[in-house]
């Protein structure tokens, strides 16, 4: 009996020690220097030449992003091509549902099991940088970003003067109209918010029971994925407002401009209308990103759509945008970090990124691609490319942006379903945001 | 004789040792599992709740009861608590009454129909909760949903089922009751079949109506079953999460945000594990108190 108990005790202890040991091994060797790997082909800055002593050392890279099948398929092919060029490297690509991705990264980082390459959302970057979870880009990547990409690509990834990643994709929602509905109504394409509101008076249609059958515009009403905040912030900025004060200590949107913008936004949502109203030709306008082209083609091949320029407000013509980034885990060995940057550089080079953009409909952030006539002559790409000139990042670089985003999103949602007025919405959101900023 | 006795005791003692060894070997894996995934997290989360435990931050300082103080002064906690109590009160009442009535109805059917009806009513219980939520999202669609169309035929509605702060929790209750009523029906059916039929026969001889028999025989003798249903349903209903997460995300605004949703958002969206653990302990305390009250007042004082 005693022997049995001793055996069990020893078994548990050994198991625990073994588990601890494996965890330690996985994060050790941080100081190993990897003087480089293969130069990646495809345009852009050249990577440093390989150090033969380490070139053939087997490396297994874990690579994770959110799920969007057409995009995941292209990345899988590019990963296979990279492995072919670098036979010592194996890449394990995992995708996670969009809304679970941040949780996955944070729990994995905390438990020391995070992948080498992480596709992260811009507003998460501040916290990741502050807590040293992600590594600053090495010189060869920084040089590539500074020399070969549009200014906003470097700016949006810069924290305390250092660049922390390649842009994975730019989310730039611009107005998209249903050409058929506009033509049938005999309306000109709106260029300002006033023109849009006037057009919507003709385009909003109701049946005998007062039920909406067609909407002039359907902006995002729900807080899912921050979309209502992104749409609202475009209007807010166009009307001269801003979300947070310059010193980042308090909310700055409860102003006359903010109220005017919020009233306009409220008129453009139609929270109770059907989902995907634009694709189903029940709405004459929505604001969405370039990737929606594939969605329209798949779900309604007859839809005649056109991306137009961001609308002008009383203050300026602006659309708000966000970006996702390819970042590298700071807690993996240095030589593996270097390979991870190599891979990031490979999938972000002129050729591979252009291939991806053409396949998925992303807007390239690389200067050479934006000069590629075949690519930019596509009116759809051209419209989004032009919108980049009027784009501003919608979020502020503060550690608890996620809370601010949720607080504003919830209040906008309540307004959109008719629970509160725009005035109440701004007052409630202001109170919540100030509380969040005060409890940094 | 003495020798035989000694042999008997020795043999018996060996058997006991063998039994004990078998029990230990059999139970050890599950006990290890239970310790790692149940006992340890319970105490560890208490430890976390006393610290400023941000997943992203390496420093995790001890802050005493500050997380509990934060939870008890945070208005979202009270909104979540109100929504949870609102949901639980109606859900438990409906599921108990409907489960009992359906069980009585099914029990009164012809033998052949009992199995069929039991299967039909129990089917949603074994269906995936997420699938049911998605199906109800379509049914509840305000403009083109089937539910508004059907109630429109009798001159009611349309309602903004999931988009209105007033309708959102009743909508989730309706869906949850539809999904789970089969379970309580089965429990009540089992309870009903244990009631000796002679009581009904005696009542019948005395000229009692079926309704009288139901009130004075079925209901009192089902008291232990009812207690079980109410206590387990209430504990489950305080943990409502999947429906809210999938159907509304806690919205519109915070109108359907429940305590577990609040814990999830605090812990896994904002990564404040200390605060999330504190709210989890408060939820545990609330459920414990309510359960003890239920046990005190609903416990049957007789057996049959």
C-alpha cells in the first residue's frame, strides 16, 4: 500500500518536473544570434546573406492569423513556396476565428506557447509592445518598410520610434453604391454628407405598413468587430470631431461637431433592417473594405456596384481605417525570430503581396505595387487606393483602446435600436470613456 | 475451529487490501484530473482575485479586496446581475411549470405515443446550443423572420426581438425554454411514474376529479422532483452564456449582458483576470445563497 502511494507521488512529481522542463526549453536560447538566412526573392529590400553555419539548422515556425479562407489559401501556398526555397524551414499555419483571435494570442503568450508569427489587429499593438510580447523589426525589415512602403504603413506600426511589423492588410471602408438603384432613381453619386442625406430621402422606401423595404444607406449598427465605431468615427472626423483629447486623458467627442456627426450616423444605420441588405440589393449604399468584392461576386453575381470617394464633411474629406500587422513573438529564440522576420518579409514583398492583393482584393501598401498599371487601372482598386489619401487611423494608440472601443460601440448600438437619443449616447459614452481613461 | 477462523480473517483481510488497492488505482486518474481541473482552479482563482492580474502584464501585485470593491461599485456588474436574475426567474419558473404540464400530458397518452412524444420534445435538448441560437437568430429577424410573420397573421407584432432592450431577454428566455423543457419533462415523467397508482384509484373511488388528483396527489408527491428541477435549473440559469454570446453579444448596449458574459469580457476581452475572478466568486456566493434558501424552504419533510 505504502509502495503504491510512494509510486503515485513520484509519478506526479516526475510528470510535473517534465512539464516544467519542456516549457523552459521552449523559451530558452533567446540570446542565440542568427546572422541571417536566405535573401527572399520578389522585390523590395534584400535580406542579409546567409550564415552557412546556421543555414541548415532545422527551424519550425508557427504562424497564426484569423480565418478568411480565400486569404488563408494564398498564404498557405506562399508558405509552401518559402519552405521550398528554404528546405530547413517548416511552417505550421493555424487560423483562428476572428473574434477569438486576441484571446488566443493573449492566453498563448501568457502560457509561453504563442506562435512565432502573429497576425495582430492595430489596437492590440500598444499593449503587446508595452509588455514586450512582440519584437521590434530588425534593420533589414525596417529599411524595407521605410524605403518601399507608403508612409502610413511605417507610421501605424511605429511605437517609441521602432517599427513592430509589416502591414498584413489595410481595412479601409469606403462608400460603395448600387449603381442600378442610383440610376433608376435618377440620382447623382453623392460627394458630401448633405448630398447623401438628400439622396436617402428618395431612396429610403417603405411599404403600406411603414415597413422599410429599401434603405438609402446601411452603415454598421452593431458593435461587432468595432465596425459601428469605425463608421461613426469617419463621420465624426469629417465633421471636425475627434474621439480622445490630444493628451489622451479624456473623451473629446461630446461637442457640437460630435453631436452633428452622431445624428448623421444615426440616420444612416437602419439597425432593424435585414443583414447584408446591400448584397441583396435592398440598400443603395454601404461602407466596406476592398475584400467585399469577392463576397458580392459569390453571393450576388448580378449586383452592379461601385466604390466611390469618401464623403466630404463640413471640416474635411476623410475615411477612417485600421490595419492588421504581421508581428514576431519576442519570446522565441533569436535565430527563430530572424527566420520569422524573413518569412514576414517574403509574404510582404512586392510580388507576393501583389499576388495576394489581386486574389483577395486587398489594397497594397507597397509603393511598387501602387505604380503597377495593371493593378491600379482596376477602378475598384483605384477607388480604394485613392481613399488611402484621405485615410486616418480610427483608433488612438493607448493601452486600453479595446475598452474605449467597446464602451462607445455599446452606446452607439443602444442609439441605433432607438433606446437613446444622440445627445444621451454621447453623454453616456463620454462618461464611460473618461472612467476608462482615468483608471489606466 | 480456531485455525479456520484465523484463515478466514486472513483471507478476508487480503481481500480488503486488494479491494482498497483496486479502488486507489481506479480512482487515482480521475482524482488527479479532478484536482487539476476543478479543485486547483477554484483555489487558484481565489488567489488571482486578490491580485492585479492582467494577462499582458508580467507584474501581478497583491491588492487585497480591491477587485471585489471594483466589482461591487461597477454599474455594469449590477446591470449584469439584474439581467441574470431577470432571466433566471422567468426561465426557471417557465421550465418548471411547462416541464411538469408536458410530463403530465405525455404520461396521460397512449403507451405508443409516450415514447414518440418524449423523443420529439427531448430532441432540442440534444441539439447543439450554437445551432439552435443561429436558427433562432433567423426566426427572430425583425423584418423577414418567420416568427413576426406568424404572429402577424393574428394581428400581433412585429417585434424587434433581439434588437430591443425590452424584448431581448424575453427572446432569449423563449429560446432557452424551448431548448431545455424536454429535460425537465423527462425528470418529471420519471417522478410521476414513481407515484403509486393506488392513490389515484382511491381518489377516483372517492369521486375526485383529475384536476383534484393532480393538485392533491401529483403535485405534493413530486415535491422532491420539483426541488431537484428548480435547484439544478437555477444553478444552470445563473451561468447563462452561450445564448447571449452567440445571439446578442450582450447587446443591444448592455441589455442582455449577464454575469458570465461580464466575467468572460472582463477576463478574455480585457484580460483582467483578477477582476474576472472576483466577479466569478461573487456569482458563486449569490448562487450558493439562493440554493441554500431553496433547500431550506422547498425541502420535502416527508418521504413516500
